[in-house]
């Protein structure tokens, strides 16, 4: 009887560890997909793509789209600071994650 409980306990612990590892892997995969390599092109990005950037919520993302519609494409990434709500501090957090596309 004692070995039965020992085996049952060992089995439950193994299952617990298994699901813990799976859960951790899923969380890491989700975090990696949010910070996946590659830059967001601020001239072609959708609202959702812009919102995936750090410190960019729905309102600022919409302002970026509105600015682009009214003024045409951004010529350089620094032009993003012309959008209300994006100052130097936020721009510095974004500059390595954004692009305006390839020069023509």
C-alpha cells in the first residue's frame, strides 16, 4: 500500500512539473512573439502593428495613422516625434524597433 501512494505521489509530481514546463514555454513564446526581431515600418504598419510597439496605445497609434494620412509617409524615423504624444523619451525607446522602409 505504501508503494502505491509513493508511486501515485511521484506520478502527480511528474504531471505537475510537466504542465508547469508547458505553461512556462507558452508564456515565453507569447513574450517572444511580442518582441520578435524585425522592425515595424511606420509608413505601412496597421493600427495593431503600431500598438505592438512599447508605449504606443490605441490613441497614439491612431495619431500616427492620421499623421501619415495628412502628411504623407515619414521620411526618417525621427519624424515620428512630430506626432502628438511622442516625445524624445518615447522615441528613444522605439527607435531601434521602427523603420520608414528602404530608401528609394
